[in-house]
C-alpha cells in the first residue's frame, strides 16, 4: 500500500492519495480536523477557487454542474444529491463527511471530475455506481476513470443491525465480502463495499485506491459523527483542476 501524505500547511492541511496525485493537473484532497477547505483548495490548486457542493440526502441522485450554470455555493441554490460531476475548471467540487465514505472520481480524457458522498444508505442505493454510469454515458470509458476513497468509519468500528445488512444486500452481489458477522452486532466495511461497486461498473483494480484511515479511531486527525454524538464537525473531499501556470499543473514529474 502506498503511503498517504498529509499535505498543506497551517489551516490548509489535507490528505492526498498518490494514485490521484499522479494525474497531471488534478488537485485533490481530503481535509482533516481544523482545516479551512478553501485554504486547502488554494494550496492544492495553486490558486483560490470557489467550492461547489450539494444538499446531501443519503441517496443516489447524481448532479452535473455545467458550464452555463451559476456556481452552487450556499442555500438555497444548491440542488439535492450525493454525487456531483463537472468538467469546469473554474471551481472545485466537493462533498462533506464525518464517517461516511467520501469518493473522488477523475476521467482525465474527458476532464470530468466527480465527488461522491456514500454512507450506508447511499452505498445501498448505489450512488457510486450511478456516478460512474453518468460519466460513462457521456462517452467516457470506465477503464479510464480513477477512483479515490477517503477516510471513513472502518470495519473495526462500524457496528450495524440486520436492517443495514439487508439494505446493502439489495445492491451487492456478495454482501459477505464486506460484512463481518458478529454477536451481538455485525460490522460493515463501507470502503470495501464501494470498491466492489466500482469494480462492478468496470473500473480497473489498479485505478482504485483508499486512504484507509478510520474516522472513529483517529480522533486527533479526523472528524467522526458517531464519536462526537452528532457534533457538527465535517471534512471536505475536494477535486479541482490546477492553475495551468502552477509548477504542479503538469503532475508529480514537475516537482
């Protein structure tokens, strides 16, 4: 497994995946506790950018931010959904999480970026599969798409009832591959569930990587909804295109 880098300085700290970092021109990150998302985006992209987000509802709706639309920043302009796609280079896109899986997608050939929020409900509804299908519908090949899975509550900590397992079973060929049976409660590996969802939609195994950090366990670095009993702390997973004039715009080879 590749080492996951904690990048950025001051209020702009974020985690980044080497797999995504190797895509020329792509800026991405998974913010941590105490991060100002706009500062993290500025440091990652080499320029200040606005952040477009959705009203997340734990479903499978996919929204596309098109070139002729105003940027979605604040209420009431943001549509509801849990997957956001764009080809724009004048904004970052992102999702907010605090135990759910944040997922970043990139198809460099079509210049499509994606940000997905997948809790157990969204995973059961197939939100990642829906986002990949939407990208492919525009002519992109699934084997060209790269998928990065952010920090989330791990199978070490995500205890669930039978109703969660049954909901996941409705959209998974082999639910036992990511469910750890136990008594009195079983545990679920949400990251693995979404990895398998990506594979089922034609994503190559070597184009999928995960941060692999548990939000419940890493209390000094990451936010957790369960650990904090619903406190408002959230992390942002973001993706954007770097400033073409930035020394990092050409990718890691330029560093």
